[in-house]
């Protein structure tokens, strides 16, 4: 395995892996070590179908079920696509889901959110359609000690219902809301493997439990602005065949609408590996 560091903030590219085949336990352990150290792992030039993507991801843990509805109204299976393709099979200005285009960490509205998301570039625009990542350890470390202490007392309510409203997407249905009631996580999260601290927030949040609602939302907006400054961010420019895995416990990410959504197809295969309860 050869490795290349992608930026000061985060990310490592690994070559010499074929992800469409079962990997040895040693190879998985090596990839996972690099994942813990750099938070984002990029494999290029892969050729993988959805079943193989599921099998690859399962080597890192249990796959998470979904509640996002596809454009055809069906619930996505645990390996699915995220895309800008509408019901008529053509690119549209409204990607599914819209929240992907805002800073977030996957499934933070679950009691037990995600460890990693695995994303594969099946069809990407000729230019743009990037994914950006922000390092929440670095953002936390950059705060003054008194601020770190103050924030460590706070808890954030994450809500699927609120997320849909925040992103301006179709409102959550009553069934979805029942299935995914709001959950509360600490604002400052300790990484279960490295024990480093990070900020934990994003588009799926509603408010801060200990603050008046508007004040809490303003505080979260401030922190997102702080945490997504250029020095904490890495931008991935997609090529077909890229396979990415990132640590949702210490990164935020978002898709960037820097391409003509109504013109170019952007189809990514995706699956999510379940993590552990944040503390
Ligand atoms: C995701 C996601 C971003 C993108 O799949 O969880 O946020 O660039 N994707 O499509
Ligand atoms: Mn996401």
C-alpha cells in the first residue's frame, strides 16, 4: 500500500487496493489505521458495483438502514445512490437529499450515528460537483480554552424533521418523525478511538438544549462558520472510480453545487457504517 497525504487538514490517498475484492484482515486494519489518522481515505481508479460496495463497507462494521426517500418515493436500501437525477431519469436542480449540500455529519439525528460513509463516484460532472470536508478536531483545538470549557457543558438537539426544514427539502412525514424523534448529543464529542475532542453539529441540528432556541441556533451557526474556515477544510475533486471513506465522528462534509446541476449527471453509490453513541 502506498500513501499520499492530501492536505494539512485531513485526507490520505491509498493506492494498491482493489476494493471490489475481499481484503485481508491486515489490509483492513492498515486502512482503518490510516482512516483514524487522516479521517478521510481516498482510493482512486476503483471499479465497483453496489453489492461490492456493501461488501467492502461491511469489513468496517454494520451497515445502517435508511430513512431518506428516493425521488420515486421508495425508501433507499442500505446501499443506494445520492444523485441529482429526477424521476424522469434526467439531471435536475434539486438533488436528493438537499441536505447533502449543507455542512453536516451523517445520521447525527440518530441516537447512534454513523462511523463512516463510503461513497463511490459512478458518474461525475466534467468539472465541479466537489465534496468538501472540515476537520472538527482542528476546529475544536483552535478555540480558546475558556470557550472549549463553556461549550463542553452544552448539548445539541439533532432532528430529522428540523433537518428537512433547515435544508428547504420536502418536509418529513409523520411516519418518518415517529421513526426518528429528536435526539440529543454533546456539542463537544470525544472520539472513541483517538479520545481527541471535536465539535459535533451541522445541518441536522435544531437547537442547544441549555439555551433559548434562537440563541442556540445562532451559537451553532457561529461554530459552523468557525469550523469551516479554509485552514480546516479539504476539497475533493471527483473522478469516476473514486471511492471515499470518511470519519463522521470528527468531520463535517458537504457537496458543493459548483456545477450545472440541471445539465450534468452526478451519481454516487453510498453506504453508511453504524458507529457508537456519542459522548
Ligand atoms: C453523503 C453526502 C456529499 C456529496 O453521501 O452523505 O453528504 O458530495 N454526500 O454528494
Ligand atoms: Mn452526508
